[in-house]
C-alpha cells in the first residue's frame, strides 16, 4: 500500500470516529440539559407550590411527552430526600414502605416488583423514588441511597450542584451496563454561590436519568449506516489502567486504531471512543 493511500485511510478513520464521538457527546449533552431543566421544574412546581402542582400522573405525562428532548435516556425519576425522623409519616402518607435496592438475581426474577422487595433498614436518611417516567416505574419506592453507584451519585450531585455520572453498572431490570445521571433539587433558599455544606443542607431531592448505553449507542450508530465499515467501542477510562467497556465487542486488532475523546460533562469521569476498520487493507 502506498504511503498516501495509507495516510488517506488513517484520515478517513479519524474523521469517521470523531464524527461519531461528537454526535454521541452532543446527544448526551442535550439530554443532560433537559434533565437539569426537570430538576428546576420539580423545584418550582413541587417544592415551590403549596399544594404541589406535580403528582405521579402529571410527572409521568410530562416526562413521556418530553422524552424526545432526552435522547439516549431510558427513563427519568425523582427521589425525595427523607430523614429517618420523617420516615414513618412519609410511609403513612404514601401508603407504602421505603424499599431496599436488591441483588441482581432478585431484580431479574420474573415476578420482580418493588412491592416484593424488603423494607430499607434504618438509616440517617433515604432517597425513595416518588415520581417516575413510565419506562422506569419499577424503581418507585426504592431507596436510591441503598445502591452503591446511585448513592455515590446522590452525594456528589448535592454537594456540587452539578450533573454527575456513575461509572457503568448493571441497571435494575436490564441486562446491559448503563450509567445514571443525577442532579440535586434544592429548596429555594439556596444562595447563588453556595458552599458544599449549604448545598447539602438545602437539598430536598434528586432527579435522575438512566442511560442504557449499548442499546442507545447502537441506535445512534445505526442512523449513520457505517456498520459495515468500522467497529466502534466506548469505554469509561476514568481509571486508565482499568477501562470499562460500555459498548461494543472485544476489540479485534485489524491494524489501524483511532481514539476519539468523549466529554459527557462530568469532569470526574473520562470516556473514549475507539474505532477500527472492519477489514484489513
Ligand atoms: N434509574 C433507573 N434504573 C436504575 C437506577 C436508576 N437510578 N439505578 C439502578 N438501576 C432517581 O439519582 C436519583 C435513578 C436515580 C435517581
């Protein structure tokens, strides 16, 4: 192969990979902005009004009708911050107990419904889901602080005021790895340049969106009709010595590799897209 053909081939791979990485990143950014806006919606119309203007039915209808605004997400939900001292009153009001997030095999069971889950053991505070998009209705009443990844996200979101992402993990009722995006919802008394402690104290709940990465990336790449040409892999490379594969098959060494950076808006997480040609030249 002549030197200029080899160079052209390299440039083609780079531009195809960068284009796909940019599309994925842009769609992620669009949905992140809309999840942020949902946090403000809940703050304004649920916490900011007496009585609240949002109930499960309104939330479900609104989130379903605006689902097109959140590409790549499989569902959004709202978890309320409940202190242990408020638990009894909260459970009486809702007519259900706060549930503990359960193990994989339990959540994969055919008859898995939140009502069959165990009550959450006593904790200082809880984050039970009170509103959900219909697509993730199976997490209603579950204490999101009882799941490791969800809990870390909640703590980081409320101290920072930013949208935060989990590492890839197996979402409830899904066979794939996914990620969760969380924004804290604050009461209206939060000063604009609040400190982490002020933010934590002003937190009233958490809006979260789940991303089923494999099926959503697949859908995105499908629109580009390049699947005969290149193989795409997406990794969480936050720990660069132990990357986590989020999309794609094991990489097959066909020579040329191009790595495009992916910025999903959480500086604490790093992601990359790896592209290769399917065929050797
Ligand atoms: N949403 C959907 N499926 C899940 C999940 C989740 N978390 N966790 C595990 N499987 C309400 O950050 C608050 C959503 C958590 C938000």
